[in-house]
């Protein structure tokens, strides 16, 4: 079973780094001048790609090794990320949408069940299907019922990383907040005077670092190293 799972994961393919340019530089855009600060991270500004990156970085921070599922142009069957230890796996679907309800979750669960579990039994059967959606959950009882019904039918646990969960995780991860939103957001959201309090700090182009480091960054941007 272990060998079969490894072969299947290899066959579905892992995206090449060349296909992930959004992972090679800070994601956030420069805030608009005069923008009024709030206490809520602007998850909606990340779009789908940015939310996938946020999920990826949170999983890495937990000591896991996530992989982007599928290559450009391939069907992903509703899955964005997969985490496997060779014996079992969890799959993640990132949904940066305008509205979220138990009906939304039920629809995503059924799509996953049809396209992954039923139509493609050769794919690894995950222990968990995790939906990452940075919105507040209102109908929690109905949401829990949808998760329980899905497990009863398919024996796969369904979980939701909603705004409250993401906020709690990111409070302890100022580096991720700085990368995805901005350094100012990291200081404000994580209640830090200076998010970069350690020995290491992000290296940026034209930041006044040594000439050698500047040359290294220049060659990196040119894909020459």
C-alpha cells in the first residue's frame, strides 16, 4: 500500500517551480495611500492564488511538506494542495469566495466525492478533506451536520479552516502575514512593534544590503542562478 500510494502521488504530478512564479517574491501589493487600517486581514485581496500560498506557508510552518496538486493545464478535481507522509494523505481546497454556507460546503464535498473518490479510485484516498475559506461561519450546526453526513457516506473527514481559525494561526506567524499582506500588517495584526525582531530579515532589492547580495538578487531575478 505504501509503494502504491507513492507511485500514485508521483503519477498525478507535482507542479514545477517554474510554474509557480507567485512563490518567488512577496505577494502583497503596495497599500493605497491613506488607506484606513482595520483589525481584519484583507483575505479577499489575496484572490485564489494568494490563498493557496497562505495555506502552503501555514502547512510548512506546522512542519508539513505540502505539494501543489497537478500541473498547469491538468484537471485538479477540486484539490489545490496535498500533504502525504507516504502512508496517508490529506487534501486541501482553497476557496476565496464572497459567500460561504453549509450549502456551499455540501456542494464542494459532493464535487470532491464524485471527481476524486468515485470516478478515480486509483487516486490516494485521503484521511481528511480540508476546505480553506477565510469567511466567518454563521450556520455552524448545519455545517457540522454536512461534515458528519459526508464522513458517514465516504469515511473521509471534512474540516473547514475558516476566518477564526486562520486568524488564530496567523497571530503567531508574523512572517507569513508580512509576506502575504505587508510588514505593516504583520506589526498591526500580530501586535508587534517590529515584526522582524530576530537575527534574520527579508532580503529585498535596493534595500541597501551589500553589493554582493545585490548582485545575487539581480541574477536571481534574471533566472541566471
